[in-house]
C-alpha cells in the first residue's frame, strides 16, 4: 500500500511540534529552520497550514536534477542522495510547490523523505492535523464529511423504491 | 545543554554589541529566563535607579526548554525595573519570538543604556545590528512587524516591538511579539521606549540540543500525555481559552466589578467563552474563529477572533475586519466587568487596539474603571475628560479611552498614568485597586482569600501569575482548599510562588501547572540540562528567586507597608454571592507568611534565610 501524508489544516493550531520532530529526526537537534515540513500562519484568516512534499508520481525535482541525485524508492518516495547532490538548486526551482529547499550549512538540498515510512511529524502532531494514510484513500474522510452534509440536507420521504418512470420503462 | 551558553550584550548608548558566555554557575542556581535574568539584573543594576533612565537595563531571556519540543517550550521573559511599580518587573510571553531567539544561538539579550535616536535591533544568528527606526517610530505594532519583515525580505523573522504607547511613556506599555502575544505587565514596553529601542527582530537557523535526547523524548512525551488527559489543559483551555473562567468566577462571587465595588457582574455571560462561541444575532458569525497554539504548545488556549464588520467600533475601519488575537479572561474582565461593559464586540476591538498599540489591557481596563468611579463621584468632570461621558457600562467611553491612551492625547494622557497615580492626582488614592502601583487582575480578594495574599506579596505588584491559588481554591488543583478562609493560605501561596518562579525560569508556560507539578516538569528539565534537576532542586531555585526579587525591592525602598491591599477590600464587605459579608483577611495572613518565608516581622528576609538559600 502506498501511503501519504494527509494534512487537515482545519485541525492545525500552529504549535510547530511537526517542525521540531522533523528537524530532530533529520538534523539531530531542534531546529525549525531546517524542517522539511513548514507551518504557515495565515493570521488574518485564522488559519494555520502545514505544508510539505507531496511525493509527486512524476516529480519535477527528479527530472530537473542534472546529476540524478534524486531517486524513487519502492514506496514512491523521492529521496535526495547527499553523496550525489552538488547543491545546484535546480530542483528547488523546478518544484512547483517550493518543498525542496537548499540547506546552506551542508551545501545540499533537503526535502521530506517520509522518514523511511514512519513520518516523525504525524507522530508528533497533537491534534491529528497530519496523518499518514493509504494514498489511494486520502480523500475518504473529506468525502464522508460531505456525504454526511448531503445526507442531512436530503429530505427523507419513506422507503426508497425504484421511480415509477424507471419501473414502467423497464422491459420496453 | 538546553542553554546555548551565550549572551548578547547590546549597549544602546555607544551602539556596541558583544557576545559573552553565560554564567553557568548562576544557571545552576537560577535555571534560566526569569530567575537567571533577574540574577543578572540584580548584579548589574542599582535597585534605586530611575526605571526610565539610561542606568536601567532590560533583559530578553529564554529558558533552557525554550526552542525544544517540550510542550509550551517557547516562552521568553523581559526582566527590568518597572516604571509602573518601581519594583523588579518580569513579564512573560509566548508566540514564536522566544524560540527564534534561541535558534539564533542566544539565551538572552541584555540591553543597556539609551540610544540617541530611535533604533531597532536585528539578530540573524551571529549577525547583530542596530538599525535606524525613524521610519517606524510612531507606528503601530502591526505596521512595525510588517515593515521589518518586508525591509529584510524575511517573512520568517519574529518581531517583538513596542507600539506608540511605549514611545509616549504610557506607564503600562507592553512589548508585543508575533502581533498579539505580549510581555504585558509592569510597563516593560515603557522601558523599551525610554531607551529609543523600537523593536527586536530575530531570525535563527541554529539548533537547540538537549543533554540526553532519549530521556528528553520520554519525559516530554509523558508530559504531553498528562496535558492531553487533563480536563483543563486537554479540553477546557483549547475549547474555551482562559475565558472558561468567566462564568465560574462570577458565580463564585469573586469577579471584581465596577472597580471592585461589587463582586459579581450581571453581564458576565454576555462576554464569556460561551458568548464568543455562539453565532452573533447581528451577522450570524461567531466572534471566536479558532484557537491558536504558541510555539511547541499542545494546549493551544489562544483565541483568534473577528469583529462584526458592522459593529460601531469598526464600521468604516476595514483594517480591523481581519482575524486577530481575541479576548483572554483577564482582558475580558478588565475591559468588561471591571468597567461594567457587556458588549463583546467592543471589548474585542479594545483588545485589538491594546495589541496594536502595545498596552497592558489589565492595567488599562482597571485604570478606566477607577476613572469611571472618580467621574461618577464628580471628582472628574466632563471638561477634564475632554467631553467623554465616563460612566460605568459605556462601551463608547471605553472605546474613546483606548483610542486616546496609546497616543497620549487628551484625557488619554491621564489614563496612561495608571490607576494609582490617577487616583492620587484626583485626591482619592484609596480608589486605586493596586498593590505596589500595579492594578490587580480578575479575582476578588474577598471571594478568593489566597489571591489577596498573592497580590499583596507579589514582587512585581499585584498579579495573578505569581501564585495562582485560584487553581487550588476554585478548581481543586493540586488539592481543593476553601476560597473563603485564610487558614493554610500563607503556606499555599508560598508553595505556588516558589513552583511558579521555577516554571517561569524553565522556558515553559505556567498554564501547564493546571496538569503538571514539579514532578512532571523536573524530568524534562533534567533530561535537557546538566545539574541533576530534581523537583526539590526546582522548588529551592524558586524560593531563591523569590527572595532575590524581594531583596531587590527592599533595596529599591519597598517595605511591609507596600504589602497592603486597597482599603476597599479590607473594609467594604462583598455584597453578593458566596463571599457576601466577607472582607479580605490579608492582615491575618501576612504575619504568618513572613514567618514561614523566614523573614522578619517587617517582611525583610533574614540573613539566615538568605544564606540558607544562597541568595
């Protein structure tokens, strides 16, 4: 099963526990400036939005890399190999989402690699705003919410039977 | 580790900046933030200095857990001699600024002297510069924050700044960071203004390391679990914010109302957490938009509110139509019940202005309240208020007051003096609800007896955040005591004061103590820092800090006479509610408090006490 980070911005409080978990996992210290996931504070809109790499199936970063330093693992994760990366930053330009970034202290680029299949950010999130789910079912919860709204809006008029027109139309 | 081990010293008089090592011996005795910065202040500043003169210093200080994943580990404090009180001042703030300062590699910034012209301090890791602030002097917190980020093309910066109130010498000016989090009390922003320092803008890309990573993750995860499972920190605070208290404290008859003439407010429900979360009749929208966490906080009690665009306060003022920091309990009380105003939208607007101009809403609201009483007694005339009909319950008057105070225009200039100086000026010092010149907050000392002793003995003037015995007396944390009796309260107050001083020195938020005791906190500190940090060591550090602060005030000229509550609380009994017929028993509690503290009958720490605690 291919799994992906699913982000529900409506649950985010802006605490940045995800950024700290990410930097601890990847840098061995608490350092949000080096986090692969970022929480954006849309203060005037009362919204906090975590954002990170979506692991595109056909990744711009990967295709732009001139030295093939970005590979895809068996789970579809795009991984930067530090021994190959030359720090040219072309991938940071190629990525339409801005989620590949240059790390000046190492001279390499950094991006989310899903922590090898156990993302520290989703473990650290106290409100369930970041979850790690089956990539093919990422929309399930949202579908359910909307379906429930439709259910509430619908008027219930007794047993659901085939419509007369359909019933009478059958057999012709 | 935990500490970065580095201090930034900035001299505004000659424009020099230098790095120096943190005194690690003192760090073992005072931990960080409030305690450690107070130690520096006490060693370096004459207690008798003019708080608004160049000899006073101000220290922006983080704790060892600031910038870590410990829940709420993002706090910083500003320590200085306060102009409202002339006592030691220490104001604590959340948001993201404190953690950013730590990530830039600094435990604290010591600011000395006075700049010849307005400047702001930019700290980007090891790059530190004092820059011309003439373009932002005279502008608001919100404008300054935006201007600095745009000027340096760095939206990731975090800015702590004064508004116009601090520039204009309003004695309870705050320092606001991240637009609406504040080091709010005692006029720390006034000191900043007196130094011609507009703002401190920080960006950090360095890491914070801890002593034992594995033990730290275990201790902090254990702590987060306790917070999540506790009814107050896991449910009450995130859902309702501190405003969860509004109806409860009112029903307990402990809500100072109309300058403490009464202890219950008939409009409390209109300005409560429940009201904030109920769709308005006017536009069908809720005042409360969402909650917000400060850095690393898994509680998330912060309120983000939006004012009804058609409300009289903001009609034709689209700059206030966006969401911003909403009402906390103390602000809702000070601006609301204390002035008799039950208009939630008006209070939210006044709170926005307090953030935008960097005013302490507690002292501001309490000062307006005192002025309203003077006005109703005829001691202040409509001529003197510049035409403001300053009656209790008038939202229009409250709004006019806040618009004038930060700018120090008209009657706002008088309000900027604070309640003690205002009441003295108009011949009724007894009407000022203050201790050591600082307005007390949202708990009546008749209805919650421990808070009377808390206000009387607080080293920064009347304050709830020095020993929040409300937790015990109202909520039963850590154990229930009777709010209406004085028995046992001196020991309770001391235990809260010492534990709080330790928490305020760690980088954590005192709100964790609704769920955590020092037994939960010490393992987190110990895993981050060298020095075998047990709960006992934390409590001893707290007691040491308390006595050190007391000695600073003693040298500044404070005596036991300054540990008194306003006569109203001693003579006029509560009229309604559970405390009806009661006055504060603080006079009964003080002698026992002094004795338990190891102080003389005049409230001075004995040599024996000072040497026992190695102050």
